[in-house]
């Protein structure tokens, strides 16, 4: 059988599909953590954002839950872009 790159049953295609699902899960969970952290009055941040960024930008990361959500959302974007890159 010839290796067809558009074959949806190939192991590589299934692996890329798993990466895409994993990326979406990380992004959704991260978004949930970010929204919870933004609207809650949780603990202090891990990084002192007002010294590293302008005050208006650091206001978007008020708690450690929001920081965790932001990191998870960024980590979740990596497999999504990798899966799309490998399809080309």
C-alpha cells in the first residue's frame, strides 16, 4: 500500500490529532484558570509584574491562578501550531 499523506488512518495523522486535542484541552483549562484568577481575590502573584511591565498590563494578571491560566494557555497553543505545521 502506498503511503498517502491525506490518509486519516495513518499513525502520524492520529498522533497529530491527539496533539491537537491535547492542545485544546490545555487551552480551555488555562482559560478557565485565567478567568477564575482574574475575578477572584486569591493569593499574590508569583512574579512581581508591576516591576516588569506597565501598570495597565500587569493589571490583567492579578493572582497566581491567572498566571497559571496564562501559562497553560500558551503551552496549549504549542501542540496546536505544531500539528498544523506538520500537516503542510
